[in-house]
C-alpha cells in the first residue's frame, strides 16, 4: 500500500469483536475496522464477495489489493477447504507487516484454524499451494505497477481509506483493475463514499450498495461490465 520506498511503523491492536488488527502510524490507519476486524471481513469480502462468486463461477480466481494481516486470505482459504472448491489467490502489498507482528494476530485462535503463519511465511512473488484447494501468490509492490496475464473474477479492494491514499481510489485505478478482471467479475470494498461509487461507474462497473457490518451503514459491491 502506498509508496513502496518508505518503511512504516505498525503495531497489533484489538478490535471491538475481539479480533486483531494492525495500526499503521505513517498513514494513521487501521488495517481493519476498529468495531470488528473479523465481522468486517466476513461481511464485505466473504458474504458479498466469495459466496456470490462461488455461486456464479466454476473456477475462482481472487485478487486482493492489500494482503495486510492475511485475514481475508485466511477466511477465503477456510471457505475453499470447506466447500472443496479450488481458489487461486493473488495479493499485492507494498508494506508487508513484520512476521513477528503477524504471529501476534489471533485469527487462528478465533477461527479454530492453524494456517495464518503459513500464509505470512509463504514466499513473495512465487505461487505456493497452502492446501490442495488454495494457491497463494503474494506480490510485493504497488497496485499501480502490478501486471499479470491472470484474469480475476473476484477482487477484494482493501486499500487504506481514500483520505490516506487518494491515489488508490481514482477512476484510473479502477480502470486498471477492470483490465485484470473477467466480464461479470465482482469487486467488493468497505468504502461507500459517493465519489468512490462514481469513480467505479466511470471505470465501467455496475455498482451496488449493501448493508455493512457494525457501525457501517453501507458497503459496495461492483460488477465488471
């Protein structure tokens, strides 16, 4: 996320639903909602994103903007294993959190899982099968510079908020994302600001508003036309 040449300071914090998040001091941003990291990810990315994609598509290829804490990847992998549906998962992250911080996150404990460390310890820029149903490729770098021949039918857009990183919420960024997606592909994000909706529409997306998680009235799901 952001300018890859700068190194940031971060620390693990606890959110209102008892799940962990990380606070980034440079951007003055939390990686997840302070009102509940786990419930936010489950609502925005799993319920509105992955569950809908599993119904619509035979093969699932996910792109995540911002690997961050690994929570979205972990939840996706657990759903893939449970449903026995293969998922290819690609994430771009400019500021990987230190492994010592990743090991402080409590998602495995809350989800009765044992995969979080494997996700964070997976090599960068090289695909790795974490389970027979989940292949992970973590790319260290900026979204603006990301190029691939892969095409995705589901995008988790989990960049820092527009006030912290306005360059990641422009029509040009969403146009770039559209070129990486299959027609009919889904994009979900926690941010429902009016200009974000308009920028998605300008990039050729059909935008839907949906009820959000705790303290969040609305979130967005967009369909690549």
